[in-house]
């Protein structure tokens, strides 16, 4: 039988290219996911993470091998590595975004000590995508995703591809491609079985409910061969996977010997029943036309590069769906963490996933790696119901007929159920994909030359905006997103628009604001909202949650010429009522003139006269109404005096695994809890208990809000973080590490 053993603990790390003579005492004990360097959130040199490092892992087999093969599976390491077991090279890998495995069996010391060494090259290798040219993002270094040991019988399941057919009929069909590998020295005859189960939430966990065993199939395999067979069966009236009800199913694939007396392998994969098609007149999910509204996501975080554990990965999906109201995310510009994609499946967030690359196409060898990336991405991710499109063209690259004919053919062969896209920034280019995916920086939405058409980026560098920029810039930033989403929503020949981008991100010196950040996010690098985030949030269905966000810091003289005209409010309410202190200013409707196509147009309220003898400059109070009922209220203090230091952790509990992390947000706020965007107070932190603070401490605030991370140690206990700043009361938060 198969065993998967976690292999993230007790690695030794040395930030140098060292050999066996270097003692373990020169190494640091680390837990994966790991970044090769912890950096400030900005103001560093992008050369700092570029070096060769050495990881060692001393281990004994966690359980007896019993004739099985033992593999080490890496989910990802940036960007190239050579791996040695007990002094023997077991393999190498090029590429930082896709998984790779090595068979350790022949060099294992089964009953004694083993030493696994990874020589990891995290330099920007021009021979490996995305490099060769300059790239507008940082790749960071380290074994930054999970690693496992995998024991399998010499005859085992290698891959499973589960998909639904005829989904919208009464008798849906499940087809499961199972690839079986025979690493034994003789002919093998085995049975392949599949059990399909509906998953339901039970005590917060997805648990199999109704199950069905599909008819098994026999497979005969020559020594050293592999074969793919298809097991299929009917499923009547499946619960469809939709953004609102992301119902998931699980397939359990079993391998047995000929008379079924002995189980040799089992693999579980989740999948969903859904039909996703881009057509000339729109994107259809389960036969229903849905306008796509989304944002691009980079996988990097402040301080820790890309080495974010499962909890932070899942949180990003939640932020994009629930805080930014998106129905799609683009994993610009590479395959992202399996934890992120799992969460997209669970919450019903659609995904456009693409291969690593940025504008540059390298030579034949480079293209060979890129084709391997296509394969690795699709083989890893084709069971995810959330993924609706494969990106098989290097982002914004020039035409290359041979290369892109090959990437498209490979994608279609590996996954006949999904369409392909190829992101470009000019329309008159060769269209070899199924969907014309287009970065449209016209500050509008261009009339498509090709359909199906999806806008995959807009805004970004056209209007970089920091969370401490002057109010009118932050407002204009938000309105640019609103105008383009509105325009796209009104065009039947545009399937939707994915903005650049969800979060500010670290980048090379050739891009961004010189401090190694591109301030293109609707949220900052800590995932905290700017006004543009409020626009996206306001598109949520009010049944999910009423949203009411005045896009102002409510000052007399921050905007040019002073005052707050117009007062813009992002909200999904039908009406808003505005008060200045006790004075009622009026009740207003959303601006359907300027934004006729958005589900929830912004409110643009003119005629405020806060200056020179007009309305008394008092606190702003806004009440939101849905169906005539007051459902939400927001207030902003007129005073601008810092009232409190706020400290909040995203999670009350962490796992004592040495890698789990949660975000710790801190803000200086007015008496209603609104951040004060121009405070630059220094905040200092102290931590007590079995955890570590990751980030700059003390931290000089920018934009009135920022975040650190708390990283659990390997002991349980209560962790208390205390934050202090001059002139305000200290704040503290407690997290339980279990
Ligand atoms: C695009 C590119 C993105 C990002 C963006 C900034 O051209 O695809 O990666 O650089 O510009 O607006």
C-alpha cells in the first residue's frame, strides 16, 4: 500500500554552496515551506535572494519499506536543484513552479541513517522560464512548498484524471483516466477500481456521503511499462459545482491483485460536476452565462517571499472571493500553490492558470522546459473544478507559431475538457488558442478583433497607487477599475475582465516605484484594502453581506481645491443616506448613468459644501438601505486625531508544526476604527510564547496600516503579541498554538 509521509520538518539550511566537509553546525534547522532569506517588505536589493544554497535532511525511514519504492516529492523549489541521497545523485530539476519527484529506493539505507542533500540554485537563470529577460516580479528562493516521502508498491497508480461528461443531463458520466506503472521485473496483471463519493460538510470537514463503486477493469503491464485506462460510470443528477454552491466529489482509485484479495494502492482526488465554456457571446458555467470579474494574483508575500504555508495560501483565495467580490482569479504568471487551488475549489472561485514566463521566449531548450511546465501544470491540476482555462502562451510574448502550436496541442491532449488562452497585449497577433486572452491597457475595453475574448489585465502600470497617496488619486484608481468593469460588463462579446492586480507585489528595479514594490494592487502588499478594493467588494451580492464604503478620508483640504466633491461611496445597497453630524444631507441612488452595467454602481454624490461657511464640518455618517431597510452604517471622524492602535490576528489558533502562520494586522485609527492614512508612527512589538514574529520590528507605518506574521513553533501554548506606539494605549492579541 501507499504511504505519504510529511517531510517538511528538521531540514538543515545553509545559505551557501557547501560540500560534505561543512559541518551541520554551520546550518540552521528549518521547517518547510522555507524562504532562503527573510527580507523587509520593501527597500531591498533584488539580488539579495539570488544565491546557491544547500539543504540537508538527515532521516531514517519513518516506516519499513516492505519491498516498496520510496520517492521524495517536492511541490516546488526555486529555481533549479540537484538532489543527492547518501552521496549519490538521484536527480535534478529546472523550474520553480511545478512539482518534481525522485526515486530514492536504490540508494536508501533502509535500516539506518540517510542524508538527502539539495543543492538549490535560486539565481535568475536565463536558461529557465521566466528568465532570460527582465521580469516584473520577484521569484525569491528556497524550498518554498511542501515535500513528502511517498512509498508505493512496484506496481502503483501514477496519475488520475477525473472528469465529468454530459454534466447537464440526468445521467452525467464520470470518466477517470488512471495511469498505472509497473516498476517490477515481471509482467503484472492488476485490477483498477474507482469509488466515487459526494462530499458534504460534516463538522467543518468535507466528508464522503453517498458513494458508488464503478465497474473495475483489468490491466496487463509488461515489466517497466505504464498504461492509462479509463474507468467510467453514471452519476444521476449530480450536485453541480457552482460559485454559490461549490459541491465537490471525490474519487478513490484502488489497485488490487487479480482476485481482489490484496489492495496494492489507493489514491484520492477531488473533482466536480460542472461545464465551463467560453463562447463568442460570453462565458457559460453549467449553461448559464456569467460575466467574469476578477483580479490577478502574484504568489509572493512581504518578508517571506513565496514561502507561505497552507493557511496563508487559503486566506488569499478567501480574500479574493469574499473581500474583493471576484468570481475569477488569474494565477499570473505561473502555476500557484496546491493549497490555494484547493481553496478555490472549496469556495467556488474560478481560476485561469498559466505557465511560467513573462514576455521573453528563450531558445529550444528553454522552450523544452516550458513544454514540460505545460505538462506538469495540467497533470497536477486538471482535477480542480475551479480551473476553467489553461494559459499556454508566455505572458505578453511575441508570436511563435511552432512553439505555441506545440503548447496548445499538448494542453488539448492532456486535457480535452478545457479551452486554452494565450495572454498578449496586442490584438493583431496569431490566435492559436481557443480564447483570446488580452491585456488591455487602453484605459477602456477595446472592441474585440477575436472572440471568445477575455480581458486578462488592465490598469496596473497605467495608474500605480499607494494607500497613502492623496485621496483623489486613490479615488481615481478605484473609479478606473469601476469604469472598465462596467464597460466589460456591458459588452456581449467580452467574457469579462481581470484587473491588474489584487495585491501590491515585490518587483525588480526595472519596475515599480524603485523601492522594489509595484503599487498596482487594489490592496496593498499586506492584502489590506485601498479604495479600489472597496469597489470590488461592493460588487458582492447584498445577500452575502451588505457593503458600504465611503471612499474618502473625510478631510477639508486633502483633495485639490479642497472639500470632498463628489463623495463617492462603494456599496451594494439600493440607497444611501448621508449625514454630517446631526445634519441630514440627503438620500441617494447609485450612479446608473455613468455605470449602467455594473451589478452595484458606485454612488457619486455632488453638492457637498464643506468649505467656508457651508455645511458644518462634522463626522460623516452614511446609512445603507436594502429593500427599504437600513442594513448597514459607517462613520468617519472629522477630527483626524489618532484614537487607538488596533492589533488583530486573522486566526485565533495555529498548528504547532513550525511553519504555520497567521497575519497580524495593525492600524492607527479614528474613533470609528478607520485607518488614518498619513500617520507614520513607529509601532514596536513584543512576543511571548512558542511562536516567532516575522517582519520589521519596529515598523514605521505607511498608510496607517500594515501587517506582520506570527509563525508557530513546534511547542503548543499561548502566544501573546503586544504592540506599542507613542501617545496611544498598547494593544495585544493572543493566539493559541495547538
Ligand atoms: C503587464 C504584465 C504584468 C504587469 C503589468 C503591470 O504588462 O503582464 O505582469 O507587469 O503589466 O501593469
